């Protein structure tokens, strides 16, 4: 992993890059941080994540935009993330590097708990599509469990089982889609007949489940009943505003900083840095976003940090995600320019 000094230098340079190349970002930063001295991670400026729903923020020309990524937009608004080819390539490189720690280097068949039509739009990508396209890098074949009407495709399951009974494979899906889909099955162990237990990777969609009081433990229990008691379940934390900079849940239930990312926890009221163990808003910092100013964002998620060695064997800073903050609690730093 990069040293803190190297990471700090890169992220400060990236901040200046966005100030110089995105006039909207420069205006926001000069308004919210008028006396800024960006010489450390702790005093790095940040954008509330909802700004990407309310403003078009990009540090490249319209001509250089390669693709536009859209958030799920559960409240009616969607973040718009503008990527040039270099940024899109770097996202893929980061995801490959991080994904290998879970999936290894050998490509495996990929079972997607979604419908195939979702990946047909080549110009605009939702969070679900970004996840599927990202993890398909690790696959040698894609099979979808749903048909385009959103119904369970039993023939697809049968075909998958016939083709890959003896193979290692992994399953991918949006958390809420997986829950809704598997809950429809009345019988347990819908993937019977496989010699090797799969790996299930899931992320996003937790807000829907939290609203139904469904926990991470509830989700894992459903996977054990419907797929396999020995299925390795890997939740990941990330958002489309920083695609590629994802965090995989460790065996102890924590997420760890990576080569590409750092995190801070900020107080809900005054936005000052919180110490270890104190709950606050999660600030995500990543060196990957270069075509848009998403390198330092204040999320609407609550979490806390721990430092020191983790029982999973990882060292350094780790964090957990507790849930969403109320919208009213996080308006303070953004009202100035809204």
C-alpha cells in the first residue's frame, strides 16, 4: 500500500487538477472552504455526495466524455458521473487489483442475479450495470438468473448447472435484487448439484433492506438456505461516485482502506474529524477519479473507524458502515451553494 505521504501528495495534486479544470467545482470549493490550505488528508475539501445529483461536475470537455454513469436514484434524483477513457480504464485496473484478493486470477463462470436487458444500454450505466460490467472482468461466461420480464429463468439455472457442475464459480448481484429474487423461491438450495461452493459478491441496495429491518446477518442466512451453507459471502462497500474504489468486507465484518482509498469520519454537526470509535459521516477519498471531482466526497452513510491490527490479519485503518444519516443532518455544509 502507498505510504500516507505519497497518497497525500497525489490527492492534493488531484484536488488542484479539479480546481483548475472544473469551474463549478472551483466555485463550490471557494465558497465552502474560503480559507483553504489543502496540505493534509484531514483538511482536504470534500463534496457532499448529493452534489453529483444536483450539478454536472466534470473536469474534461464534453468531447472527451466516454461514458456517463448513473446512480440508482432511490429518491428520484440520480448522480451523473462523467468518465473519459483514461478514468474508465483506471477504474477497471483498480477493480481487477482489488477483486483478485477475493476471486483470484483465474477466470470463472459468473452467475448474475439480475436480468440480461439491463446491460444493453452502452452509453449510460446504472450502479447495477457498473457492478455487472466491472466484475465480468473475472468471468469466462455470464449467465443471468432472471429473464427480461424479471421472472426467474429456471432454464438458465439448469443450463448453468449442466455446464459448470464441477467448476468453481461466483455469483454477483445487487443486494436488494438478490434478496427479492431468492425470497421468491419456496424451496431451499436452488443451486443443488454443484461440487464446489460458490463465492457470492454483492453490494448496493442496502437502503431498501434497512427500511424492512433486514440485517447483514439476515441476508447471509438467506444465502446459506437458498444457495449453500458453505457459500463465501462477500459484501462490498462503494458507490458509483467512486467506482473502482471499493472495499470488501473482511472476516471480522470490517472494511479496510486500500491502495487507492482512504477514509475519514466527520461529525454530523460541525464536520470535524472524529476519533476512533466515534460514529459520524463517512468521507471517502480516492486517487482514481480524474475526469470528475469525485476524489473526496462526504457520503450520507454513518460509520466509525478503528486503527491497529484486525483479527482478519489486515493492518491499518478499518471501518464499519452503520446505516444512512437523515438528509436533514447533512445539509449544513452544502446549503451555502444550493
